[in-house]
C-alpha cells in the first residue's frame, strides 16, 4: 500500500504529491479505517444482534447517520499530527 503526501519534496508529475510506502498494519494512516473506528466507537458497539440482517440494518443506519454529517466525515479525516509534514 502507498499513501500520498502533499507538500515540499514532491516529484514533478504536475501535482504536489508524492507516494510514501505505508508500514504494514498502520490503520491510523488509512482514512477508511478511521471512519470504521468512528462508527464502531459511536454507533456499532455494545449491540446484541439477532441475525445477520439485523447487523446489516445497524450498519446501514450508522452509515446513513454519518453521511448526513459531512462535517464529521471531514473531522475524522483530519489528523493534527499529519499537518506537520
């Protein structure tokens, strides 16, 4: 996997980004993992589910709640420590 870092030192490909190899099992660098962690922490934890369909319904409900809050999605993707690069 590779992450793209924006800023100084980028090769000249017509954009201001360059790739950086990610360490294996490094979820804090993967925005999708941060979204799933947020969903688990806030809406998908401590549930007793009766069936697979119940699980799917809860996941869809949590996802729809998150989609209705674009400011929250942006804040999940922002990591203060990442702005130092």
